[in-house]
């Protein structure tokens, strides 16, 4: 009896993650009929714990689909191929959208720099014109407001860059 039990354990130990076929299952059922219920439970747990990962089941299961459903294995393969194609298309679309977002952010940044430069030129020009016409106080106020705005903007950009570096 001990030798039969050891032999059944050897048959159950699968190497290289091989699948158990229907014939092997029938053989295991014949062997386990003579065993006590707790040993049967242990063997059943070993059999049930078979698993796989990936888009396809093991080939023995695909054969089972073919036996149960006409062209079941072929239909399963077509379904997996279709899902893989859709996944590739989704990744391409996502990458395209990310590239567009990055391009738009770069454009917005350059537009912001250009408009800020033009505004600075206008404010400095207006301050010079006001000072030349004798309006020194409004020219000084305009220049001071411009300087405060420039300091605020550069400080904000420096702070946001530091926070981005910390988050990465």
C-alpha cells in the first residue's frame, strides 16, 4: 500500500509545468479509489492547484475546447489574436495622445514666454516715454510693478520645478 501511495505521488509530481491529460486523470481516479478520504483530498488539492498565466490556456485545455465546442480552440486563438491587436492599437493611440499633449504644452510655454517678453518691452517702453515726458512717479510705479511681477513669476516657476523634482 505504501509503495502504491509513493507511486501515485510520483505520478502526480509534474515536471516543467506539464498538464495532466484525461487519460492521466482516469488513472489517478483508479489509483485514489483505494486510498483513505484524507489522502484523496490531498491528491485532489494537488490536481486543482494547477494554474497558468497569459492570454492562452495550456494546449491540453485548448484540445478540451475543441472536444466540447466545434472549432473551439481555433475560435479561442482568433479571440486572443484580436485582443492582442486591440491592445497594440490602444497603446499606439495612447502614445499618440501623450505626444500631442507634450507638443501642446511646449507650444503653450513658448507662447507664454513670447507674450511675456512682448509685454515687458511694452511696459519698459511706456515707462521710458512717461519718464521722458516728465511723469517720473507713474514711470517709477509702472517699472516697480513690472519688476514685482517678474520676481513673482520667476519665483513661482522655480518653486514648481523644485516640487516636480521632489515628486520624481
